């Protein structure tokens, strides 16, 4: 007969996993916000460049 998992192996682990999971979620949110803001500014800069070059084009 195989012994089942001991209760000592799980004591305190749930709270550690939950806090670690919450920490990873928070990091993911901050990373996503940073990437979205960076990509938005990059796109806006590209549009600004197009208008700038287009404004100086001979008509």
C-alpha cells in the first residue's frame, strides 16, 4: 500500500503559491502596460513622421 501525500508537505505552500501567483499577475500587468504604452508611442511617432515628411513634399 502506497502512503498518501503527507499534510506537512502542503502546510504554508498554498499561501506562498497564491502570493507568488498574485506577484506574477501584477508583473504581467505592469509589463503589458509598458509594452502597450511603448507600442502606442512608437506608432504615434511613425504617424507623426509620415505627416512631417508628407508636409515637406513638393506639391
